[in-house]
C-alpha cells in the first residue's frame, strides 16, 4: 500500500524533530501511566453513570448513548464529545500536551469517547497482541474503578512501538505472531491496572497491546489519530452509528477546536488522507 510508505516517511521526519523533547516517554516507549487529580474528579463526577449505566441516557451529567449490551448489563456507552465534563477533566493540558509531543503535528479525536464496562464472571476472550493498523493511533484509558491485577485490563509491550509497518498487519499472520512472541519475551510488559482515576496513554497503532479478560472494570476510552484510518470515514458519513458519531454539535462552541474536526465531519482531505481505507470500512478491529 503506497500510502503507508508516505505516511511512514512523514512519521520519520516528524519524529526526528520531536525526539529532542525531554520526557517524551510516550513517543519513546509507547506507553505512559500516571495518577491525575482530573482523573479522580472525573471518576467522582461520573459515579452515578458508572453505578447505574442503564439510566445513562436520562442522566444530566453529559450526553450519553448506550450502544452495546450483554446479558450482564451495559457494555458500551458513547459519550457525545460536546459533553461539558470532557472539556473540564479530559481535554486538558495534562493529556493533550503529551499527545502533542507524540504526534508533533495536528491530531484528532477519532470518534466519540466511550464508557466501557466489564463484569465479574463475564465470558469474554482475551485478545491476541496486535496493532491498530500499524499507524499513528493512540488510546487514552481512564480507570473509573480500581483496576486490579485480576480485573479486565490492557497489556502493552513497552518499546514495541519502535517499528514501521508498510501494510496493515494481521494479528493472525504466522511471522507476525513469532515477532510478537519474541518481543513479549524480551521486552517489559506493562498494564493499565491502577487506582481509580489513573490515566494510561499508549501508542496502539505501532505498539503491541491486548485486552486481558478478568473481573469488573469501568473506564473511559478515547482514541486519537492523525488521519482518517480507523474512522470509518466517508464523505457522506452519517451519525447513525452511535459507536462512532451522534453529536449534532450545533450548540457547542467548544468543538470549534481542530481536535474535533473528525467528529464534526469537518476534515479536509490532503495528500496524506488515505481514501483507500474506505474499502476496509466493514472490518471491525479493536
Ligand atoms: Fe487495539
């Protein structure tokens, strides 16, 4: 895929510059985790939705839409990006500065943030270690309960992000599996476990990660990207898929920021806009 080639050249040039920034751990090793007052306040603020997710759509804490349920209860709630609390506790300097140092260029919220629920005794398979496209995708996860070793959590092979992919990687490819096994053995594996309010940010595009199944976990999940990969983008996209978009955004001036161009469907395509991904739109990848 030639577009990978160009995107990688741009990545190489950009990273040469931003490597100089001190404490740029997210770029260096692909994973950071830190305690945050804002994270703690967020968890406190969302307590009612965390404990009663079935009532979320009637809540006045923010704009919520339930879009996935299992027999145990609500699995995923989309949070409209215009929700005031996101701007107060999440789209803050503390998080955005780290992403800025990672991208070294414009980056965008990829889709509406989601609240994710996992339950005790839930039958869910752990994932294989994988990459999200092998391009510059980042995930932010904020623990909304105490996430222990035996809670559901993400694992990340630290430093595995220092690689370039020239086509979309497959987590089922034999050579890819061998490579992952080697890195898993030789590099440190870190986890998103930690206290309520703790924030993890990781390079999901280029670094190997997987979800490990376990007991109850509630978190706020956000994805960022620098292009249209993984956005299910098309010129006439509709906000009907609540997993991705449901905001009318008419009233919220805060969404004027460039960060929200994808969510607001205001993105201008450029040479690096990979239209090619339209073909892959039906593929669902974590
Ligand atoms: Fe993933």
